C-alpha cells in the first residue's frame, strides 16, 4: 500500500473486501500499540514455569506479527517456534525477529490442523485466538492438535474472551487512527443471541480502500471446560484475567492451563 493521504471521501473508491490479517498486517503493530506484551509475556512465562519442570521447547499458535514471541522467548531462553495462519502476519514477524536478532522460528499453520516434527513441552495460544473458532467442533480440533503436539506431561496455555468482555467493554472495541501504511476505522458489533462479535476494519491508503471483517465467538467457561474434559487433557486451572484466582462465568477473560497426562 501507498502512504495514506487526505483525499476527500467523495473521491474514494468503495471498500474492497479482503481476508482477515492480510492488508491489516502492514500496520497491525501500530493498531495494537495499546497492548502491553511485556505483561502478557510475564504472565505466560510464570504459568509455564509453575506448571512444567524446565520447559524448553515452546510452540506459539496464532502468533500474529510475533510481538509476544519476541518478549517471551528470551525470558526462558526457550527453543521457540511461532505460527500463524496469515502469511502476511508471519512475513512481518520474521522481519521483526531478524532485525532484533531474537531466535524464533516462524511458519504458516492453521491451529486447527497442524502437526509438529518433534513434540514440544508447551503450546501457547493467547489474545483471543481461540475465539476465532466459531464452532465447538473447531475448538475440539484445536485441542486435538495441541494434545498431539505435546510431550506427555506437556502443558497448553490458552485464553478466551467471554460474553462479559463483549458486553462490558463495547466502547473500547471501536476507534480510528493512522499508521505509516494506512489510516483505519475500526467498528464493532456484538450479537448477544449468537454471541458473535464482529470487528470491521476499513483501511484507506491514497484512493484505495480495503475492508477486513473479523468474527469471533464469545464462549462461556462451562463450554470450554466441557471441551477440555472431552479432549484427554487434564485441567490444571482456569484463571480470571491475568490472575491466579479461579474464573467464574462473570470473568471477562479466562486463562486456561491444561496438561497432557504423563
């Protein structure tokens, strides 16, 4: 994309729909600059260290542009592999890690259908990745793949956004801004009946307008617990939003730690 300009709206073309995390990838880090990846990484690191004796091999799913990986990897000197379904996001991640000389191996993979060459000690999927799976059977596919990727005794750390998050924080899911690649408008709507949360990004660069629609399902705690129980994993904990307090259905975000039995 060209750099954004101040072309009058009347001269702009109608938005052209593109796949999620394609056009957005070039300015994703600027759009998400409010996220404190240091806090996310410290929380993940502590949970991994508490629940696995000396984890070494870590696989991150849904890694985006690699911001979490680049902070988390040095904390444990982990042998770290990070994957995402979007090749555009992985391209951004690979360039960032190479420039920063952080030893993370990146690759493109769908986290409902992947295999590893060698099993790992820990699998990580954070920041709403699970919520992009709109059907329970797809969550079951994720759990199946993560289970198969782990060594016996390995742990899977993941989080989920809940209906309470979509309802309580509606005002924070909209906004507008400008990156070096495009200007953007972010709009959000939540359907309490279907529990589908749709975020639409309209990106403008010169006279070009592109639109990405991101759809997530807000799962309840009991729904994910039932899927974990059916997966073969043993639940270690379901924590309330960056704490070690057991989560309830009122939690806005739940961090799960489950183990493949030894």
